C-alpha cells in the first residue's frame, strides 16, 4: 500500500527545500545548503561570507505530524557579528508571518514529482523557533543554531 502524499518524506523534504531556496537564495541571495552540518559552501570563484545550512531532524508521523529542523545561520569575516545578525533576521523573517493572527508561517506543502507539475496539498506550520546563542568556530566562522518545529496533518 502506497503512502498518502501527506506522509511521504520526499514531499516534506522537497517542499522545505523549495521554500528555503525561493525565500533565501532566490530572493535574498544567501547560499543555502541541506544536511551538511556546519560546512562552508564550496563555490568555485565565489567567496561566501554568509550562508544558511538546513538539517532535517527527527520526525513523528501521525494525524498531527511533527518535524524538527536544525538551521545554522553562518557568517565569516564578521568581527562584530553584524552580518550574522542580518542573516539571522532574514531566516527568522521567513519563519514567521505577522500578517496572520497567530504569527505562524505556513510553508507550502507539495506533492513533488521529477516528471510532473508539483501539486499543492497543504501547509507545514511553523509554531516555534528556538534560537541558540552565537558561537565562533576555530576557523572564525560565527554561527547560531535555530531549532524549528513544524507540524501538519498527515494521513497515516
């Protein structure tokens, strides 16, 4: 028996990737990587001084499903952490929605396909973003971790 589209991990991951690429890379020009821990983007001929890494965490499927994302906001050549703060603001901005009465962002949730047009099937709701302190790695990379909780209804 096939999984319902609302319970398919591929749909969840593809929807999240699409959202962050559209909102951070396409709109803000920030490099975005997925499941790479604290890796620095390796782009030939381009120096990167701020980027975002989205790591997929634990997931619990049920009628009320839940997924945790660990997002690392990173900067380099940033003595006072100003670039880090600007980048953090852009990331948190796309994880909240002040136009809604509940302030929770909705990430469009698609049934994805490599060969057909994607179909919108719902939304992944962002009820909580927990922000960690600022750290500095040995290579002078400044970073913050945002733990993001998402939930949605799934047919399991």
